[in-house]
C-alpha cells in the first residue's frame, strides 16, 4: 500500500450555533488541512498520484473558505464544526478529481481529510 499526503491552510471565522460555551461566539482559526491518498498501484512514472494535481484541488477548495465566515456557507447548517469542514473539503476534492472516489480496492483513493483548528485539535473525515 502506498500513501501520499498534501497540506494547505486557510483562515476563517465561525461560531457553533448549537454549542453551549465559548465556541458559540464568533471567533476564528488558522486551519491546517491534510488530504491523504492511498492505493496499491503506481502509474507508469512510479507515482500513486501527482502531488501537483492533489495540491491544486486542495488549494482550490481551501481558497473558497479562506477569509470567510463559515456560517455563511449553507453546507455547514450554521454549525461549521471541524468535522463538517473536513467532509466539505473531501467532497470538494472529489468534485475536482472524481477518480479519487473509492471504487476499486487497488486504485488510488482519497481516504481521509484532516482539519486542524489548532496544533492539538484535529477532526478527520473518512468516507464510507
């Protein structure tokens, strides 16, 4: 099994509408995002997936979130948790590189997206 990972970041504000504590107030994070691809087969060039292609897709999704109030994005249903952000980014990458959706045991697939709100707090989305 081979794995590759790329990283991007963005800054955004949000609040959690159904949370009772400090996070129900508007605040911001400098998010770090990692997209993980794995598979058993390498291409003719000996690569699982070109880093450039994956970085481009991840960056494009993160740019849509950068310097926004995440609560303004309908997908998050007024509760843009790190978990929902990870799923949003996963869906955005798959929309740009549909071949990364898991359909074959051996093919490269986007198997996880990690979203760090801080260096110590991470949410991971794994598709079923």
